[in-house]
């Protein structure tokens, strides 16, 4: 049975890394002594070691040890044997490229579907959807496929921002970009605002956090969903 937290972000303004969601993580990983961290997205280009050390500091607050996937000779075996898994944010194009390169994508989907607790934030959340095509990231590298884990039956747009009506910036909004996606694709897209997350238990998906999420479906008006909503109707 799937057991996941899919978070829009790892850090809220004024808070520390993962601080706002640590109580939830204590529950998600309650049976884990160690968590396997996938650092492939490398935010800002930082090294795998530096990124993993940052995660270790956060998980130490809930008395859980962290191992980086890059530290193992066989990434596939490490994923299969993990007690719990966290994929962090950064660049989704890089993350997906590395997951395919090390043949981790399919095995990661397999172990999460069979119950290994999973946390994703930002890019690590993007990959839980059907494809990575609604990421906000620059295509700094070319992945072999846009298809991702397919752990939820729609796509995500983490860090979703509403249009600032007071701004003089005339560029495209997130909503505009998602509407462009729907000119060519029928996959629903959930705009997940900062501080919001999805709790996944088996096939039940629940919106959590203080904010609403914005649902986009091809050929329909965008819809605001309240925190606490059951998202099982999205497919």
C-alpha cells in the first residue's frame, strides 16, 4: 500500500529545511531507523555529499539516519532495500535523467507501490506524477523520457504561484503555462502552493496544509480545492 507525502517545497519562508513538515515525517517514517536520500536533482548545482549532509541535519531532529543513494555501489539494490526514501528538490530534468541512467525509475515506483514510505519535495514530488512535463525547471539536460513514476494519476506543478495583479510584469503566469500544456496533453495538473502537500495512503490522496490547491483539466475552467479534499476524483 502506497504511503507517501508529496510536498510542494522543502522550506517555507523564515523556517529551516523541512521544519514545517517534520511532525508529519515523524509519522511517515515511524518504523524507519534510516532513510535513503536521492540527491540527484542537485539544487544550485551543489554536490551530492553537501546535499545529503543538509538532509541529515534535518532528519537528525527526528532521530532518523540518512544515507545518500550516491554512496552505494548498486543504486538499484539500495532502493530495493531501503526502509524509507526521500527525493529532494532541485532540477527535475537532471533528476529524471539520473534516475533513468542508474536504472532506478522503475524499481523506485515498484517499492513505493508496495509500501516503502516515500517523501518527495519539489522535483522529488514532480516525479510522482505521470510525466515531468509540468515542472517549472529549465531543461539543462535532456532526459531519455518525460515519463516518471506514475504513483498518482495526474501531474503536479509544485511551487504554484498565483498571478500578482499588482505586478507590472507582463510575462506568462503559471496558469498560462499549464493551459499551454493542455493544448497538447489531457493529463490533469494540480498546482500545489507553498506549504501544501499530498498525503497518499493506498489509493486515497488527500490535500493537506493551510492553503487551497488549483486543479487544471483540459477543456475546463480551473478549480480551487480546499485543504482536506479527497483527490480521488482526479484522473
